[in-house]
C-alpha cells in the first residue's frame, strides 16, 4: 500500500467549512441584491488571461504578485489579480454589443502571491460593480451610494467612507514639478497609514527635494471636517487646473451625498487616500469599519478613465468599487457578528419512528412547498441524539412526531433556542405548524 498523502492546504489558501461558507454566501447574496437594485447586470470572465493583458496594469507590486506560467500551448498566461483589468479587456472586446453606459457586477475569485496577514489571503473573492462609458459625476456619486447601501444591508451602521480625488494629488504634483514622479509619490502615500509619515518621507527623499516632500506630506496631513478640508485645499492648489478641478469634484460629491441622505459622519474627505493601483484617475474611496479600522478597507474603488484605452481606440471611462469579502468576513468573525450555524435549514424533522418514514417525508415536502428549509434526519435514532445534532448544527426548530402523534394528527413544535414546546394540529395544509413556527423563525 502506498504511503498516505498528508492532507494540507497551501500557504495563503483556505478551506471554507459550512460555518464559514454560510455567512460568506449570505454576503454574496446581499451584494448581488444591492447591485441589482441599482441596475447592475452580472458578467463573468476567465480566471486565466494572456499575460500581456495583466502585466503593467496594476502596479509593480501586483506584477510581482502575479501567478504566471506557460499553458499547454506554450502561451504565457496569468491568474487575474483583480476583476477590473479583465473587465477593461472584456468591455473593449464586446462594447459594440453591450452599448453604454454599461453597468456590471462580478463576484469571483482573484489571486495574488502576496505575504499573508490577518484578513488577507492569496486566493480571495472580490464583489465588484462598475459603470463603463460615462465620465458623469453622477456615476461617481452612485458608486459611493452603493457602498453605503451595501454596508447597511450587511448590518453595519458605523463605518466611514474615506474619499479623495486623484486630481487633487496630481494637481499638487503639477505645482511642485513632480508630475513625472507621480507614480512613485502615489505608491509612497498609499503606505502612509501603515508605515507612518517618517518612513514615507524617506521614500519620497529618493525622488523629491525636502521641500517637495514636505509639501506632499502637508497635503496628506490635512484634518478637520469636510468643509474645513475643502477650504484648506484652496490655497494649496491655487493656480493648478488639475487641483482646482479635483476640489470641485470633491465638493460636488460631498454636497450630492448629503442630499441623497448619506449620514454626514459616514463620509470623510481624506486627501491622504491614494489607492496604490496605477489606473485610478479621479475619485477614490476606501471604507473602514469604525469598530475595527485596523483591519483595513473592506470596500474600495474609484474612477479609472484610461484603462480600456490599452485595448481599444474608443474612450470608455469607468468607475466602480469592490467589496473585499474575505477581509469583511475576518472582521465580522473578530467582532462576533457571524452566526454559529452549520446548516442552511431552519427546521429539523427527527426520525425515530421507523415505520413512519414516508409520513415524515410527506410532511417535509409539504413544508418545503410553503417555503421553509427543512431537513429530515436520515436514519431512525434516539430522539435525544437527534436533538443534540439539531442544536450543534444550529437549527431553529424541531418538529417531533411519533406513532401516537401521527394517529392523533398532532405535532410537537420545539423552539431549540429556548427549549419551549407546543403541540399543534397536523393537517395536510400544515397551516397550524406554519403558524407555530412563524415567531420562532422570525427571530433569525
């Protein structure tokens, strides 16, 4: 007999047992519902792309993190590192059939060979939504509104959407004569929250004078309420057409979101937000949970007006964002917000009267026909063991019937959270059982 293979997973990859997968699917379903409520339609793209599609589109860091190899045909290919670059290729390839504006969402896995840390893996899922083919500020505003509605739908009330505009940063660099070094400056600034201003200043020293570096860090250090930050930006960017346009776009976004009913405390203008990917050109946003900001942004994105020009002559400006599903799950687990369940069913029907199997199956079918999720235990065992199983899996209720209950047309409805039971009539329409279950199921 050959030696057994040790079961194990690769570093940076993980399995998802039911207790993790059930809330994961709930988040996916919630994101899908919110995206559709705004008119976004689903697409999908291959996990593998020609390598030239992916390289040079994110940053030098993402190029280093790419999983790349030659396929069986000798072609250089790579696993997608995000969903935005494949979207740009997809749109350039199919825009004549799609038309504009094109609003899409995509929920799929991506891969980056980066160092693993809390809430970050080498394989992870992104839940993207994007609007392609319009440069209208309305699309930027809607992007932030979707993020707001999505976090609320996921049960969060206290979160902060930090918004900036790349034109503000580019305007300052224009004034400072650092336009040619913009990529290096933006990547240095993107690390500010992680490494601090002193380390960023050291990085900037390689490409800027001390005065230039100080001006960049002065901009990034602006604090105050949104109106105060907008006022402080005016003198710093006076005389820069790019910077003044960026201030105008930030002001418009701020006013529009207030008018749309977003609570003012949820929107924070933060001119230190850079977003490390090279393709952003305008509004950028990162979203932090107020209860756990140190886990990082759980939903990020922005405007990218030039990305599709790498693949098509037609100008196809875009804007969108991505929910970091696995990071959000890690945060919810740390905050104790994940239900401890291992079943998708609500109700268990124990099987302890062997001769009544077909009656149990008929009851389960009738309840499923009324919209309930019902599991029938597969083999006759002692009732106590089956109720232990029900509690361990996280069922809400159990319907207990034996020979005598079937004969009397009665059913015992047991609330597994409280242990309370009540006996109701069992008729073919199962209405009395449904009425007894309704308050139990309403607590989930």
